[in-house]
């Protein structure tokens, strides 16, 4: 009699395992938390100037991929609201026009850009590819050329 119930238990376990395997094969996703890695969290730009204001109105996020040719400098420009740059490949040297400060940002790093301060980026020996995310508002440009300069993009 014990043998009969033991066999029934084994059959139930095998059936449950088979059903679980069948569900997994049918694309049922497992549920798991992702691994978070903060790339940048800041209340100031790369040159040490604090972010002092944020645009009012409806928020509009803009993300662009920008490629800068080797040995090239972007035109001098400003941004009217906070944004963050992530270097996908190459290196980016940031230049602050007023102070003369520079900072080199390497592949895999993120940096908070200047707001209302004339600056530009410069590539190195290879193309520099950037992901830039702007936290702005509709109708306001993400980049404003400095007087006498061409557009950044």
C-alpha cells in the first residue's frame, strides 16, 4: 500500500516538473529584478557650476546620438537646461570658454553638461560617439550657438 502511494507521489512530482519545463519552453518569462548601475547623479555640471534652475512647463525629454569626426571641435554653444552625455566610444574633451577649464571623458563614462555657459566638445584620434539626454520643454532648442558660431548639430 505504501508502495502505491509512493509511486503516485513520484508520478505527481514528474508531472509537475514536466509541466514547468513545458511552460518554460512556451516563452513564459521568469520574473527577476534588474541590476542597477548609476552612471551619473549630480546637481552640478562638469565644470563645477551648480544647476540653479529647471524649465517650467510640460517636460520634454530628448535623446540624441551625436558622432564627432576625429580631431574635430564642435562650435561654441550653450544649453538652456540640464542634460547628460554618455560616451559610447572614443573620448570627449570638454572646454569651458570663460574659465578655460577642460575635462576629458572616456568611453563608458557620463558627465553633466554646462547650462547657460559657453562650452564645446572635442574628439580625439578616433570618432567620438555620444548619447545625450536633454530634460527640456517643447519649443526650446536643446543647443544654442554662441554669437558668430555655427550650430552644434
